[in-house]
C-alpha cells in the first residue's frame, strides 16, 4: 500500500476501512492529532469486550493506560501489559508499551 492509498483519520474513525487500511494508517501515518481520536480508534478497532472488563476490574481507562496513570501494583501493570500485547499482536507490530 502506497502513501497515496492511505486512509485519512475521518475514514479510520467513521468509515468502514479494511483491516489492511487500519494497520497501514497506524503503522505509516499514526497521526491521531489528539488523544481523543487515538482513544476512539482503539475503542473501534482494537479493544475487545474482555479487555473492557479487565480494564473495569482494574479501574483503568485507555487514557490512563496511554499516560501511565495507573497503579504500580503488579496486577494492574500486568493487565496493561497484557492488553498492550494483544493490541500489538492484532496490529502486527509494536505500537503500544515501553
């Protein structure tokens, strides 16, 4: 996929892009402009119901995770790393985590 074939942020968030287009946007462009758009993209394309429940159980939000604002307790850190690992695996490259 060439740069000229990349979708824009509006299509990513409000359209029906193919999975290949989603991954290409994240990998090549990745310009979400503001955190709110990144959060919306994660909710739409990456986050699962199981992850939502895990986040709820640990009092986490995507925003807290992205900004490192969560408990240093081993269980919370493990939950965040697990979710990041799943998102990275789904994308096929490392986009989240240290």
